[in-house]
C-alpha cells in the first residue's frame, strides 16, 4: 500500500479546476480559442488566422473546468501519476484507501494556429501575478506514424509539467497521406511561431522553449532542433522513440522478421513522402526522403537533444545513434538513452526513471 501525506487544503486543491482566460493581458492581442481543450469548457468562436493577422477574443471566463474535476487520470495515460490501493493501517501519519493524488488542473484552451482543421494547439498554464517572471515552456508533438494521433493524448503529461512551473502547448499537425512532407514540419514550426507571438497570453518566455515529441512526433521534434539553426528555435529537444531516418524505417519494414508495427511504419513512410523509395524513384522522391532524415540537417548551432528508446522498441535505437553521431561531429550535445523493455514512445514514461530524467533535463536546458 502507498501512503500519501495530504493536508486538507492541499487535497482540496487537487480537486479544483479553473479554465478561463489569463487576466490582465493588457494590450497584448489574444489568440482566439476554438474548440475546447480536452476536459475544458470554452465558447465556440471564429478561428484565428494562425498568427498571420491580429487575433481577437479570449478564452472563456468562468469555465467549469473538466466535466469531472475529481476524475483521476488513466494510469495508461502519458505521464499519469500512479494510484495507491488497498486498505491501510495507521502509521502515525495518514492511512488511505484507493487515494489518487493528481496535480491541480491548470487553465486550458484550444487555439487555431492556421486555417487547416488539424492546425490546432492546446495550451495549459497557470495564471500569474502581475509582473511575474515569464515561465519556461514546452511544445509537445504527438505520435501516430504521421498518419493519426491527437494532441489530447498528452494532457496528463502537460498537467504534470504545468505543476512543475512550465507552460505547455500540445499541437496537432496535418497528417499523411492527405498532407505530404514537409507539411508536418511546417506545421510544427508554425505552432512554435504561434507560441512565441502570443507568449504574453500565457506568460511564457519565448527564449526558453523546449520541444518534446513521441514516435513520429519525436522525429518532428528533432527536425525542429536541426532544420536551419535549431538552437535559435528551441533550447532543447526530447524525443521518445523517434524514427529520425524514415528511409531506415522503410528498409527495416521490408525485413523477413519485421513486426506488424514495423511493416505499418514502412507503409507510413511511403504515405509521408508521397512516393516509394527505390531504384526507379525519381529525384524529387529522394529529395523528400533525404529532407525527412533529421541527420541530413545536423550542423553546429543545432539544439541539444535527449533521445530515448526501449531495448525492445520497434523503432530501434539505431534511429537515433546516426543522428547523435552527426550532432556530436558538429559539436552539439546529445544524450541517447535505452530503457529496458518492449515499450514504445509514451510508454517509456511508465519506466520509473524516465519522467525524473525529463524533468532534470528540461531544468538544465531552460534554466
């Protein structure tokens, strides 16, 4: 049994939700919220132009928070805290049965950073007192073979980071095959530019932003860190199971012992680049394949990286060792970690040392 010391006030705080606009935004134009972020209630208004003009409107004030403010997060959710269970015996501190302690819900809203349906981003933040120092921020990019997935899958991870003093924005992006590479990278860059433009809305520091991505979102994260001069864009990159070299994934999916997930990833690469790499592929196809390889953009001035895989991951660590070698040759700090097990992407957060490692790494890069 896990025993948790919780004061009356602190426990009550874990069950409160506040979903409303940041007060006192002054003359800063506010981006327009669209559909509510997961677990929130905000009014439906016209979407913004994604930062190309002057957005208007505010997130809803007086929102009810999540539909069930005390509902605990699923243990399977990325970054969700664990639950205690069983009947307890007093130890002089506290005894509880089936106690779930969750972070107090932050404010949240969903915004449009572009006109396409998938160009949406969820913001999670805490209101700040006047003249408070801007907070470091994290952009989260979801996985799903570049074909599927949604930003809402990272809401519990976002809440945990907000509780640690960060502002978190979790973005969707256009998906293949409807959107061909480099649309996904372009959207990731547009989401980041949206964060910077409207930084005062959430009191985030535009000079202290890191990006966290999982699986295909991890590949997009490493692209943000390498394309052009990555360190001018983000202070650091954390990627969980990133297929940084799509052509390598395409080759792995053709092996006789390839798993179903590796074969799916092979087909996803074809959908992503809009062509089949091979002897008869045209030059334009190979140009897109090479452009989608993060190592092809590695150069001095790129963002430091933490790249993580599991030992039994269907996206093997070789997807990151090549990128790491290219970054180190350019003098860019990079750490590659392998977690024991058959986990993939957000499942790595179930390993007890992963989340603390992420927190320490973020603190060192965003201090």
